[in-house]
C-alpha cells in the first residue's frame, strides 16, 4: 500500500476507501454509521495511533487535523457526508460498491421461485 491509499498489489484499480478518524469524534461516528448503512467497506485509520496519519490529514485539510478525512485514490474530502463518499465511490472506484441486494419483496419472491414483474 502506498502512502496515498493506492494498493500496490495486482488486481482491480487498486483503489481503497480510507477514512481518517480519532477517538471521540462525533462526526467520525456519524460517517462510519452512514458508510456501514451503505455496505461500503473502508479502512479506518486513527490519526492519534498510526504514525504519519495526522500528517497525511494535515496535508489534505490545509494544515488542520480535521477528521473525518476521506481518501479514495486522487479524491479526498474533509468531513464529507456518507452520500458524498458514496458519490465519489460511484465515480472513482465503482468496483468498491457493494453488490445490489434484493429488497424484502423481491427477495421473498425469489426465495419462493417467483419473479416480480414491473
């Protein structure tokens, strides 16, 4: 993994969703919850625990240690909403989107061997 969040191994575009956080941050808690509701996988980095993480955030956030800061390849954002992150994933790394899951009705119909028609 390189410092900018790009995977250095083979396969895919190498994009990884990185969320820089710190303990006790309510905005971090909110973003984590929103990303989990969207079933987005991400790597969380605590800027107080991981060496170099605070410096990475300062480089993105105009010298401030503002969290959450999110990085996805060349895209980054300071204190974004979950929907802004989801939009960035759609645009920059759609392979990170979760597979679509059937809703309750279509899932139940599929389980019964029936198909829902439009």
